[in-house]
C-alpha cells in the first residue's frame, strides 16, 4: 500500500504525481475556457502549443528526478488536458481527498486510477456532492490549513470559483486538530489580473518560515493579516497583480532548501536566493498561459515529516 504523508508545502518531497501534456487536445474555443487568462490567449491566437508544453514539463520532471523524487504520471487519455493534477485531488497528512472538480474535467480522474488503487480505502475520502474544493485552494503549513474559497452570492455563476463554504466546513470537520483558515479570494471571468483562480495563485510558503503573497488577492483582508502574523512581515515577498498574472506564487518546493521556479521570475528568484534557497529555474511560460504553473502541475503524495 502507498503510505501517504503531506503536512506542509516544503518538507523534502519523496513521491509526486506530475501532470502530462501529451495528447493535450486542440486549442479550446472561447466558450470552453475555464479561466480569463486562457480566454485571453485563445482570443489572441497565442494559446500554448502541445510540443512546447511537453518540453516544459519534461524539464520540470528532470529537476524532480535530479533530487531523487519518485515521479508518477497520469495515463494518457487522448485529446484531454491533463496538466493540472493539483485540481483533481490532494493529500492532507495521510488522507487522500478527491476533489469535486468542474464536470467537464471529470475524465481526468480516470487517468490516475492506478495510483488510487494503491491507497488504503480507509484513507481515501470522497466529499459529499455539495462540497466543492480543489487542491490549488488547499495550502498546508503544519498545524494550519489555509483554504482559498469564494463567498460571493454569484458563486454558482463563476467557473473561477472552485471552493465553497461547504468545502471549508468539510475540512474543519475532517481535521478538527488543525487550524483551518478560510481565505475569501477575488474572482473574475474576464480579467486575469483580478482573478485569484486558486489560493496558490496569491499565496505560497517557501523554505522554513517565508511566504510569497499578493495582498490584493483577498476579498477579506483578515486572511492576509493572519498570514502576516504567522510568517512575519519581514519574511513575506509581496507581489503585484501583474506578478499574480504571471503566476509568481505558483512555484514548487522540493525541500526547505530547494525550490523550482520559472526562469523569468528574476526578482522573485533573486529574493529566494538571497534567503539561502537553491532555485532550480525551468521554462514554464507556455503552461502559465492557462493560469496555472508549477504547483498546479503537481500532486504531492509523500513528503518527509
């Protein structure tokens, strides 16, 4: 059996599911876009090509394996976007929680069935239908679970709203020993600079005590204030709306000492290195056109405690 263990975002990674870009399917129509950044590139004729995305994911996989990570990949389902495995499920402690994802994306789940079969059934959790939650909205930091959500009355009309109040309450009940912090996020179907698609688009811990954050990504500033209190103002790297658009906070930690980042994030990478981290720089710009980046592409299964 596969013994799951994920308690935070930065402990040494041992096993991960990395998405796959092969047989990604044709460029979506504007009506098929799930988010405003993808829509922007569809309309501009700059939506990423499969060959470029495959090359970027190969570069990411190479770095993961360099550090001894066991990398699992979804089975290829023809003509299906399977890049963002973070959306379809997530691990908290030793539990795997299946996400209630957008109906149009349900087929992605079938591609990791061979992995799910290795998990103890008592540690595999399927939330009730009314519970909406995706892995990009769940950020772990030891005794804290930060949950991105959207509490606006127009929740049901926004494809960009992925986690609801029921999702927050579900995690509170499932992990009563944890401090669950709800983070009400800004959402937009038309402006990618005013849309925090998931919490990891505007917040991410790195190293032992630091974090990347976009203050303007939160509808309720109390969430930002809690983050500032936990990490300390001096340990925060503040990003702008343009930085959020480029996905600055969606990097990925292999360990407290090593982080994988997009090679063009010059000011962020400089800050990370100035704080003693090893930054493995990879090309991921094309994948970023779909409003997801390195963290979105991964589903960690085992990190060292």
